[in-house]
């Protein structure tokens, strides 16, 4: 199930959606504005607050999102309605913040010296403002000196560099620090804390995604309160250290077989399962925002092509910015769905354009940045792909 909510699309990097509206579209926009002005009080502060707070965090023009200014603009100095204009004024669109980042690897987080060396590799002339560091990766490992009880108890710490040293080193080099945090693609912690995993409804045994002989593994369960709180505590610890932004990804379910519903219950495959992911994302959003940081949500383009878009619910999510990850290595083998094989046999830049054509509409309700990743992709490939992204209409991008 997928909700569309055009009203929340207050940030948009894809500029072609701002301009060239037809007269009918302009009239619709004006009508919608009037309805919003009159209806926000009825809908409630709980809806308006996340939007207003997000605008403030982003640094947009405060006048462009002020209900009072819109009301004043419609009346004269005596409070009478202005009727001279034959065409109603349409408010200008909000200015989207550009997000241009370069992602480091876990090998760069051995210590401050390796981090400083890595920062020297940042491509010049590409307007890079943010540096991303992978602090919790897919699988569950952690690459900083975390104090989290669960992480330390399970031996998940792979690097003991301090968060404050990461922040100060990146800031000292003239960039803004951004943390990358995987969420529910965690197969390690559930081995030690079973209540974070999927458990069968008949006898409470732990579910694994394949037979033991085939390397079956447990998964972190977004229906588990303990698992959700664990991820919330991790992003709270990270965002309180001074990171400008936190990119959260892997809001996903395992590939359940039809028979798995018999063991785990209908909720794992039912149409309402997206609520578990969106609720978890909103909890993390609140913790990150409380620490004066900003949350971005990342989704995988190949997953979207396969229909795995559970978390992309614009009417429910508080987060407004999505990073669309196009992994060149992953899609080079083709993307397989139940009835279609999508081949990506061109250059990285050509494959990026093809993927944007295929899944661009899935993220159209959000402000979008496009990540181009892959260990076999050269710096020149990334730059060529970036040019394709900009030509396509997006002006926010991530290398690596």
C-alpha cells in the first residue's frame, strides 16, 4: 500500500516540479493554499508542527512558510480584502537545501590519522559540503567507541574512534559531518538478544531466513520494541555528539516466503506492516531533531524496483529528505522481479539515468538526493554520473 500526499512536498530538489504550471495547476495551487490556511487549525498542531520545525532546521525563508504573512498579503492596511489584481498571487516555492556529500569507508575510521588522510581524497571542484561516515553498517557492526549496552555486550564494536574526534576532524577540514546508520538489516545482535528477532507464534523459537546448512541467519525485527529502542538509542548517542545530519537506512523486511506467515503471523506480510517501519523512523527522527541534528532517510533503488517501498509513506513520515542509493555494482548483474529482468549494461552514468527513469516517481513526494555507490566505480565514473543526475533535474548528490 502506498500513500501520496502532495501537500507535504514542501522541499523539492527536482526543479521541474516548481515551474511551468498550467493555468489549471495554478488555480489548484491557490485553492489548496486557501484550504490550508483555513484548515490547519482544524487539522491540528500535531500535523503542522513537524513541517514548521523542519522548515526552521533547513534554514528556508521563514516568510515563505508563515501563515500570518499569507493572510496579511491578502488584505490591505484597513484589513479589507485586496481585489485589484485580476490574477491571484501564487506563493513562490520554498528553496530546497542542496545536499552534496562524499562518503568515507569503514577503513577510514581506524583513527583520526586515517580519517585525515581520507579527507584528502575528497574530489575538488564538485561543491562537496558534507562528509558521511559509516558508524553502524548493514549486518550490525559499529565503527565508533559506543557506550551502548547491547552493542558492547555483543562485541559489535569494530573501531574505537571517539565521536567527538570524528566531528572535530571533519569540521576542522572545512566540511560538515554526517553519520550513516543502518537500522534493521542486523543479523548479529539478534543472535545475542532473541527478543530483538522474529519469533514463531507457536513456540517462540527464533526464525531464520534459510536452513542452518545454507547459512540461515536471524533478522532484527521492527515489530520488537527492544529492537526499535536500540536503534533509537544509537542515533541518540550519535546525533548528540554534534553531527549535522544522520542518514538512516535499511528500513526493510527480510524476503519472507509465503509459508513464513504461518510461523510468524500475518503481520509480517500484511498490507499494514509498513506501520512498523514508519513508526520506528519517526521515533528516530524525534531523537535526532531533539539533538539539533537532521535526519535523512535512505532507500535502495534496486529495492524500489522490486516493489520494496514499505517505508516510503509520505503522509506518515516526519522526515522530508530521501537519499536514493544507486549501487552500480549491485545493478550491473541485473535486477530481477517476479516477471521482469531489468538489465543495466551501460556506463555508470547511463545506468544511473536508466534507474532514475524507472524509480524516480517512487520518491517524488520527497526532497531527493541521489547517491552513486559501488566499489568498482572510479572517481571519474562518479563525476560523470553526477553530471547525469544534474541534467536529469536533481541538484543534490552523494559520491560513494
